[in-house]
């Protein structure tokens, strides 16, 4: 736990030497001699281990390829492969504490101080009472005490079972909307593809799930129509006559209106170069044809959430052009 006057907002994130503000802040701490290079390397190693622990504990996920320059200047080199078996063992040990302890972000708080004080050595109780304030997470606790996360969980597990320690979930919850809120509009999706068969299949996959779908089969007129429709998400075929999907995507991204709109490229080829090129023109994601309903829905829900199948108009036919 290091203390300094450096804020991430004060670091120039567009510096040619630094890709991420956290990494830049780490270098600034070393330049100001607040931490030493070995301490900086230790922090990076700890961050990577924590990230791998979270990733290996996921039940499912979606792979997304992100283009980016290498982090520079390079402070250390780590062999990730050799760390995997050790971290996998930690994940398996962690799962043994379920359901009483579920997440490293949970915050312990003492609910029966007298019994804990009687059960623990004075030094251990004093340390626990200092940090178990309902605001400090288990992961933060492991950092402050310099102990392994699994060891921290194992130490408090018997007392969590007895109810002497309670774990608070600090994950923000979505507010419950009032009952009289008007029904949400169905998310609007535009599919730009000159192949009518595929466009229709997209329509039939998405409409029953509460999405409004508009099919655009002429790439030359698609640009103006997309600006008029202003959809929540765009599906765009790469290989189209007269105007490639890459070009259409690049033109949309040049407009502030569609700078943040999810654009998913559709292609019949599974190739690394195609993925890189799609990313370079600003595509959000990439889907290889032929694809199933599950694959398509997973991507759609990832970027704009679920549809509104209970909406009165959910059975109406989408528009085609």
C-alpha cells in the first residue's frame, strides 16, 4: 500500500511512451522515487494475477479481439503460462467457500465483536477490526495485509458461517423502476446486407425476442437511411457490391452521431486479417457466417441488452428496403 500525491487524471494519457493511465501513473511514482522498480514490477505481477484469478473463475464469456499498441516503456516480462496452474488451484479453493463467500469485491463487517474478540488472538482481532469496516473489500484486505486472497477467505470463513462476520456486496444495483413507468421502446437494429436470404433470417431470429429490425439491401442508399433511422445497433455485411462494409463502417464512424453505436461486421470468411481490418475501421465486433440464433442474440444482448418481447408491437413485421 503506497501513498503519494499522483492522480490518474494528472497523467497525460496521450503520451507516446504510455498506453494506459495506470501504467503511466506507475512510471511517475518510480520517477518521483515513491516506489522502486522492483516494487513496480511486483505491483504489475499482482495486478496480472488478480486479473487471471477473475478470468479463470468466470463460468462463461465472449472472446473479443482488441487492437492496440504494445505497452511501453517495458518494465518487466512475465511468463503467464507458468502461473495458470497455481491460479487455477486458488480458484478451486476459493469455490469451496461458496455460498458464504462469493466474490473478492465483498466487504466484511463485524456483526458480533464480543465473540470474535474472545475467539481470536488480540493482534488478529485488532487487525481484523481495523479493516472489516464494510467498505474494504476482501481483495483490498489481502493487499493491505500482504496475504493471499484465499488465505484471507479461509481465515474468516468459520466466522462468516457462524454469522459473526457479514459480507456486504458493494456491487452497485440497478434501481428498480417505478411500476407506472411507460414501457421501454424495442431496441432498433438495422441489418445492411445485399443478400436477402440472410437478412430475412436475421429478421426472423431477432423479431420474436422483441427487437425492431430494419433490412437495408442496397449499400449505396444504406448510409442516408441509417442516418434517418438512427438505430441502436448496426449489422453490416463486409462483402457487398459497389460499397464494401468496411467503407460503410468507416463513413459511419466519421460521424459523431454513430461514433459510439455498436457496429457488428458479418462475413463469410474466418480470417485474422479480416478481423484486424474490421477493427481498424471502427467495427465493434465480428460475426462469421453462417451463424445461429444463439450466437447472434449473445452479441446483440452484449451491446444493447435484451429486447422487449412483451411490447404490444413486438409481433409486427420489421421494415425492409
